[in-house]
C-alpha cells in the first residue's frame, strides 16, 4: 500500500534490514523529509561500522513525523526514539464499579485527537504550552489496556493468552513500578516534546484516570552520522540484534494479533530491570562477553560473523560450548524455547535520590500471545541466566496494545464495540 494512504502497513525491507523501517512503514505526514529516496543496497557490514548502521542510508537522526494512522499503532514497530516515557494510569474506582464502556470510549476519543495533534506538532485543546509540540519529533504514542479491564464489570474481550506475568524467583517487584489499567508509551527524539505529550495526555485523562507510575529512559538509536543503529544498554552491550525485523513475515507473526477484535493489536510486557553496574564493572571483558554470548564492541555472536548474524549454539571450542550453557543468548534463543520469539525494545534509565543511584533497563516485550511467548522465555531466563547475577526486575506490568486506527476512527473503537 502506498505510504500516502491513511492506512499504511509496515513495508517489506528493501533498503537493508534495519534502515528506516519505522518511517517508510508509517506514512510520513506534515513536513516529513523523504529520507527513503535513493536509499538502496545492503547495509554496511564492515567491522568498523556502528552496530546496525547502514552506511548507504541518508542521515535520519533529524527527526520525522510518524503518522498516527494505520492498521497498527506505529510506535510498536518504529525505530526506537531517543527518549521513551512509559506511563501507567489507573481508572477511578467508580468507573471500575460501573464498567462503563461509553465512558472509556470518551477517554479514547480524547486521546485519539490528542495523538493526532501532538504527533503533527500541534497543541491539544486547552494546552497552555502548545509551542512545546513539535513536528518532525519522531513522536509516537502507543496505548494499551491492563488486566483489570478484562475482568469485573468491564468484561471486555481479552486477546488470547493475555494474563498477568506469574511471579519469577528472581523478581523483587515493587508496587510503585508495577501494574496499571492503561499504558501510554510515548517515544520521540528529545525529552521536551515527549514530556509535553505525556503531560497533555495525562491531564486530559484526569476525569477518568490517575497516574500510577511514570518511568523515563533514553536510547542511542542513531550513530553520529544520523544512521539508525541497534543501540546499547548500560552494560555497554548492543541490545536488540536478535529481534525479528519490522517489515518481515517473522515480525508480523511474532507481534501482531491476526484475528478477532484485537486484530492488528499486540501485547506488551514492561519490566523495570535494575542493573548492578558497580559489580558488572568488576568483571573482565571476556567474563562479560561470556555471560551474554556476544562481542561487546560489535554485538556479533561469539561464534563469529556480524552483528545481525544468528548465534551458532552448537559451536564448540575444545569440547566446550563457545556460547556458554547459561549465557543470556543461549537461554533466550528461539531454539532453546521451542521456536518462541518476542520483539524487544528498551530504554536505559539512571535515577538518583541524593547520592543514591539506581540504573537499569526499561525493558519492553511485544508479542501476539503473552502466555505462550513471553512467559516461557522469561521462565527459562529465571531458571538459569548468568545475567541474573547483575539484573533484578523491580517492576512489572502487562498491557493489551490496541490495534491502530484510520483517520476518522478512534483508538479502541473495535475493541469497545466488540
Ligand atoms: C537488564 C536485562 C537484560 C539485558 C541487559 C539484556 C540484554 C540482551 C542482549 C545484549 C542481547 C543480545 C543482543 C540481542 O539479540 O538483542 C539480548 C538478547 C535477547 N534477550 Fe535480553 N536482556 C535483558 C533481559 C531480557 C529479558 C527479561 C528477556 C525476556 C524475558 C530477554 C530476552 C532476550 C531475547 C529473546 C534475546 C534474543 C536472543 C536471540 O535470538 O539471539 N532479555 N538481551
């Protein structure tokens, strides 16, 4: 489907695996620059290139306008923004008692028009600082429903397999970072635009819902030349290489719900994972690489090749597996998990209260079926992953991500009517 229609689909990658998919796949609107023009050929694969960067790609770090319209909410498959805010809200208790779908529909209609305005650089009704809205800000807003909306008086139809993530032995969950009835994933190229969007969306939800938690993090999605790259977590690892690539059948099968009223939607697990940077820093480089199974500098598998190459789990060196039995990539790899996959996104966080520091990853996992994909992989990691030594989940929440909407429709319309 041409990118100029109001119901774009995520296109097949014709310009290298990672290049620009978040943009060519979502119709550019407003003043978007035609970055796709003239971009051809395979991505650069020399070892000196930044992980994930495509040297044939024109600079893209300048920011685009991501169309809010489409079969899917565009933020899921879009290249990660430099700033991401995850916001969870709780519907007021009286609304839960009533289970009033019309009321929920009112909130979703308000959010729909807010999202349409904000992503195109316009203020929202009643906005006291519309100048903070900015087009070409890579802004996307993704909305989802928490578990309580599929119970009690609401009784909305849930996506298949949607359930709360069961407790894991390594979890140290804090209520203040867990749960919620509604999620907003707001992502963009810089914090002021993203923060403004969050403020407007939360303010407009006030008659219906109040803030439960808000977490913000950053990512490094472009190299210094402005080319899209995979990005690194705070351990310094290239993080995201093994993901199914947006625009491929594998991605579609992994992520999108393909039937019923949730068709075009997905599910999201958010985990706030604390990372113990001081003890990680005490390891040698080869210990760090061994616990992961990938090279720190390039992100390539320890079995050789380049960043986006798959690991060869059978490879041995003197009788021992090159990719250690309890390394993170072996334990999370599809072949260790009955072919199960997830699509991960992440944002790094570092917060301090006085001299107390906390750092970690705002981990996001998208999958069609939460119980059949995320949970078994998470269990496999809980039961044996070297990384558990330095990582601890302190927050957890799950949401059913609504299908996208076309111009003239509103977010969640099909689900509420269904
Ligand atoms: C702070 C915690 C975590 C860190 C630092 C981390 C880091 C990484 C890194 C560096 C890779 C290799 C590059 C890549 O393929 O992206 C990776 C792969 C992967 N991780 Fe994690 N991860 C964390 C938590 C998790 C969790 C909670 C899950 C799922 C429950 C998970 C699932 C996966 C999967 C499925 C892969 C791809 C394996 C493959 O196909 O090769 N990770 N992770």
